[in-house]
């Protein structure tokens, strides 16, 4: 597993994800696949 720069990916405004964490779907411009992006509750350094 590694880090991927998704800053150029577009947010899918049509799909929504439920749950307690903030999350949203991103669309990979290379293959049009969608990936769920979750924002962590707490950042551990």
C-alpha cells in the first residue's frame, strides 16, 4: 500500500456515503473507477 495523489480527481457529487465519518467518492480520471475517500476522525503522527 502506498500514497496516491488524488488532488486532480473529481468528487462524485451524485453518490453519497453514510456513516459517522466524513467521506465522499472520488473518480479516477485514468479509468473512471470510483473510490471511497474517508477523512480520519483523528490524525495520528
